[in-house]
């Protein structure tokens, strides 16, 4: 099930769409990541999360950040 969510064509398409929205939501990777985290986790990212996710965005693009967010436990499971 986890591999399906990680590699599913529909999910990858939605990640690209979300990344495109995030790129329009801010001028810096930090602003873009903050917007994407708010959409998926319904909260602001912690400073350490923001720093790591922004580095991931710079190194591998917002598509990768969105893919990570949509596959995170915090998105998939309700506490």
C-alpha cells in the first residue's frame, strides 16, 4: 500500500499540481514549503521541518517536497 501511494501515477500528478500551486504561493523555497505544509498538515512547520524541507526543495524541487508531505504519517493518519 505504501509503495502504491509513493509511485502511483495519479499521486505523482497531484504532487506536480500541488508543487505548481506552492511555487505560486511564495517567492522563496521557505514560503513555498510553508504553504504546502499548511495545506497538508493543517499547521505551520516547525523550524527544523522548514529548514529540511526547504533544503529538499532547493536540491530536488517542490515535487519531491509535496510527494514527501502526501506520504507522511501526519497526512495519512489522524491523531
